[in-house]
C-alpha cells in the first residue's frame, strides 16, 4: 500500500516549490517567462531543464520498474503546478509521456517495459500516434497500417498531428493490421526512433495552434518502414482492448491535473476583483462578481471531488472505472470552460490582454480547450459511456452497494496501480450510484441537503426509465442525441455522488470548511441546476461562508482545490 501525498498541507507540492512564485518577474519560471515562450511558439527551455533535473520522467514509470508511479491521484497532484503555469509544458513534457506509455505498462512485454522505463528515467520523450487529422479521436480509422513480412513488422501510412514527435525517442503507434471488420483488426506498436531506418521515415511540417502554442505538433509518414516483430505491443489485434483498459488512467489523471489551470484562472480574477474598485467598493463586493467567484470555486471543488475520486477508484474499483473515467474526461473540461467564460465577464477587457498582471488568464483560456481535446474529446467519452448505461441502469442503480469510503478519503492508503485489473467495461455494478442513494437515505429529512439529494435520486429514477426506452441503435456509439444527453446527465450524477462521498467520508484531512454543509449544498445546487431540476429553498444560504473561504485561501496563498495546500 502506498503512502498518502497529502500529509503536510503547509508544505507546497515539490514542483510548486521548485518552480517558485510565478508572479515574481525575476523568477526564471514566472508567468511572464511562460507567456514570452508562448508568444514565440516554444516551450520554456529553462522550465524543461528544471523538470529534467527534478526527474519528471520517473513520475510516469511504475514503481516496479524503478519509477515513482504508484497512485493516480498522486500523479495528478504532481502535475498541477505545471498546469497552473503553462499548459504547453504540462502537455508537452508531461501528458505526452503519460499517454504514450500507459499502453506499454498495460500490455507490453517485459523487455519493452524495461526499455521504455529506461527512456523515461533518463528524461527521454515519448510520443503517442493515435489520432488523425481527418477522423480525430476515432482511433479505429487510423491511417497507419502494419503488415508482418518475413519476420518483420512493416509500417506504412501518415499522421499529421503527433505531439512531441520531433523530440521523441519512443513512439507508440496504433496501426491497422487486418482488413477484417471488428475490434481485432488493430495492434499497438512501440517504435524505437533511433533504430528505425531514417530513409523509411518522412517528418511532416509542424502544425501551429491557437492554444498551447509551445506544443510541437508534427506529422510522420512511414514509408514501408521495417521494424522487428518484437515491436508489436501485446498480441496482434489486441490494441482496442488495450486502449479501453489503459486510457482509463489518462482520462482520469489529466482532468484532475488540469485543476491547476482552473485554480489559476480563479486566482487571477479574484486578485483583480479584490483590488479593482467600482462604485466606491471592491469589485469582489459587488453581488454579481461575488456570485461568479463563488460559482467558479464550487465548480473547481466539484471537478476535484469527481476527478480525484475516480483516480482513486482506479485502484479500488478497477472493474468499474471504464465508464467513470470517460465521464470525468467529458464533464470536468466543460465545468472549467464554463466557469472560465463566467470569470472572463468579471475581468472584462483584461481577459484578452497578453501582457500585464492578468495576462495568464487569456493564455489559460486559449490553452484549456486544446488541452481538453488532447487524447480524448468529449464526444468520444460519451460514446464510451452510452453502450454501458442500459445494463447499469437495470442492475447497478437504485439499491446497489456503495463505493468503499477509501475512494473518497484522501488520507487513506491505496494499493499500487495495477493496469491488469482495469476492466474493459463496467459490468453490472455502479458503486458511485450506490454512494448517491446511500447518502440520500442518510440525509433524508435534512431540509436542504436532503431535498437536494431527493432531486438527484429523482433524476436517477428518470434516467433509469429513459435507458430502458432506448432503441437498440441508441445503445451504441452510433446513437442519436437522446443517448448523448443521457450520458451527460449520468456524468453530472456521478459528480454529485463524488461530492457527497468526499463530504461524508473525508472528514479529517480537508479542513473545517469542507466538513461544513455550505459548500456541499452549493455544489449540489449547481449540479441539480445543470439537470434542469427546480431549485431548493435555502441552498444558497451558505454563499457567504463559501466566499469567506475563497478569500481566506486567496489571502493565505492556498490552493482552491480539496486539500487547500499552501502555494509558494
């Protein structure tokens, strides 16, 4: 069992301390430095050197292979200081290595795993070649093809957008290896770029993006490139199964890490609202501005409850997380986008400035949408959820067993992350919905929280009925709009369940504020509002307490997330 990373809330996270105060203009890792690199369309080289000195690559290598990857929630927290400062560095130096390596940890041979671990442990880069320009996240339509010829695996085809390609020592490739229909026609390939014959590779021009401008998005064409047969990862035809298993980790970890970016957006606007005066008082004292700040704070807490709980569920409920991780990857970016839009109204014209004390806001506003699409967009995640809902509705809702308390108790130890235990589908059980119904039973009779839980369980009942009425086609990834709406509503209910779980089961490590009902009532009220349910009287009575906590953390330089850990 691994130890908790939350043992000292008074000490900044290691990378937070290493990178220093981003608002200090003399700091080589300041916001100004990252903004200047962004304007150049480059990664901050000083930042890359600092991360190499820290040994960031080892964070993506399992402990059994000499690295530090033991728990998903810890990895997300390690990456948050990077997302707080620069999406390009977080994705280019962090997420790319994670996305490119998880399939190898899941299904690679011992030799492949040792080789890739060595690449990352010496700060080498890994790229992932899964998506295509024309088909996006529909990885089944990959343009790469692989063919076994005379004991070799020969790759052909091209992709235009591969992050970190030009700097990668290793590239994980998804290739079609059979013309037969179905899910057994694709294979994963691990390419050693130094060993691949250079004349059989053609590097395509770099693509520029409006957000995360420092990312090196380039293309690659394999020209009947011969590779050893041992480059095959797992067995031929196993790729789709491998992806469904391993990508649960990235779908949970990356949104949880992006909390750092949303935190900084809220911090920037809070700073503006505290110091800017209108009508004889601070903007933060104006009712609309205060309501927006409180809403963004609550959305951040909702996102952290959801994403962190699912990261922990990867260890404790690995048979159910295929649907949970997809729901996190769908909903959390939407929460951040919407709260960012609302915050931009408070910031006004300054939301578009590319220099000055609030310039990081516009950078994060550009980076977040691109970061959200990295590896899996929202529609793909909904398409993962939809086929699983009818069976869950029949067998796993309204009476199922609740998730164990350790899913929500941030102080409890976790077993090491085991990729082999991750299920391809969620099966017949839905422990998070069990948590929702259990919490509703415990809070029955409470005037506010009980009424909010009743709204949520009523929605769950309606959702169950809607799933039962779906036509056969609407139970597949080719479903119509009704199924996608059901998937969205299901994700909202999961987020509510996680908020309730954290409030009920993490009483000691989150501070006095999160033990009080004010934030929970506000969070559940925002979620029931997303579902179109009528408001509950008194649900907004705790807004003053939530705003006071926001101000306390702002003044004390603490994170706005669940742990409220001290920043530099």
